[in-house]
C-alpha cells in the first residue's frame, strides 16, 4: 500500500492527512472535551447549540492557525 502517488502533471496525491486538517481535528476534539469538563465539573450548563458553535469556532481557528507542513503548500 503506497501512501503517495505522483501524477503525470507532477501533483502528489496522498492519503496522509495534511497538517492543517490534523490541527482542525484536534481542535474539534479539544472543544468537545472542554465542554464536557465545564458541564461536568463546573456545572456550566452549556447547551447543545452552544457546544456545537464552540466546536465550529475552535475547529476553524485551529485549522486556520496551523501552518502548512514542510512539504505542503497553501493554495489561494
């Protein structure tokens, strides 16, 4: 099983997640853990809609703030 394939146009296709994607995924997990801890131990009473919004904001923020990896390029 190969993890990277170079096409005839020079584009490298890989099934390895990009650093920015991994950063966003970690953000989603951390926000869920944060809401759980606040609701369980601090009796914060954060409802589902607010918890979902926190997850979206933290996921976007960490995905945006995480720089591309050494072999990656940002397009745009």
